[in-house]
């Protein structure tokens, strides 16, 4: 099991596309959850932060071992995700990966993830 939190910078002028993408994910949650199953992604949450005139998205996830990589997915939602990513995320910024210090997950939940 892996718990991750990473920050990505949104390209200037792409907030409308980001908002459309977040709305799409919320409106099509049934399809989104199917992709998470293949990825063995048990929790995935996207947060937004506005700081110093820049917008950042944070991805928090808890994932099991051996899931399908996003790039290898056959789901239409994942193809749209990759298009969104290429359009809106600033690859020059890269990502800032936070280092987990404590992962607090109930044993019964961990057992359900195996």
C-alpha cells in the first residue's frame, strides 16, 4: 500500500478547463470509480490551492500494489484525464511530493485493501 500527496502547478489561463474537468469527474463518478478499481486506487482526492497568484492541484491517494498504470488504461475517462493533464498541468514545474510521516488507516480497512 502506498499513500501519496503531490502538488502540481496549473498552467496560466487554464482554470476554466480545470473547473470543467473537476465538474466532469464529479458528474461521472460511476465511470471514475471503475478506473480506480483497475488501478487498485482505494482513495483519490484532488485539492485546489490559490497562492501568490498561482493555482496548484494536490493529489492525495492511497493505492494498493499491482494496479494498472493510468497510461495503460483502456477507460475513456483515463484518456480524457491524460488530455486534461497535458493541457492544464505545468510540466516545467514538475511535482512536489510530500513525504508521509504517519499513515493512519484502520486495520479493518487495510485488510479490505488486500
